[in-house]
């Protein structure tokens, strides 16, 4: 039993190992108003590089993608992490790319 009287259960090792990293990210997000604006511009730069490379490979029609579309996946990821306080599942990342980002990029 834990101190609250709940039976103890074992969590998978990967979940326990990732929790400190998630807590750090959540702490940083809580301080977001105080973060240097470079934090978000850096991610936009990363996304620009990804989109340019995908366009060069012919995977998407153009590298000319609105900033709102470029930042959608990372904004949704941050939102999910902030509100669930859980590690991000691989299926969530896959869905952000396949169900959100790629359809937006292909329409652009």
C-alpha cells in the first residue's frame, strides 16, 4: 500500500524513466511567458528545414507553408503535454504527422 492507502502497482520502466523528462518540460512550459522567444522561433526553423527537405524529395507539393501550419504539430504536442502531464506516446506523434500536419501541408 502507498501512503494514501492505495495498492501499489508497478509501472513500466520506460514510463518511470520518461516521467522526469516530462516533468522538466512541463515546468518549462509553466514558465513559458518568461522564455526567450527564440525557443519558438528555433522550432519553426526546424520545421522549415523538414518541409524543404520533404518538398525536395517530392513528398509534399511545396515548401511554401504558412507559419501557422509549420507550428501546428509542436503547438499541439506542447498542449497535450501540458494538460495530460504524461509521456507522449509514439502513436500520438504519428497521428500529429499523419492526421494533422501532412493533410495541412498537402492542401497548402
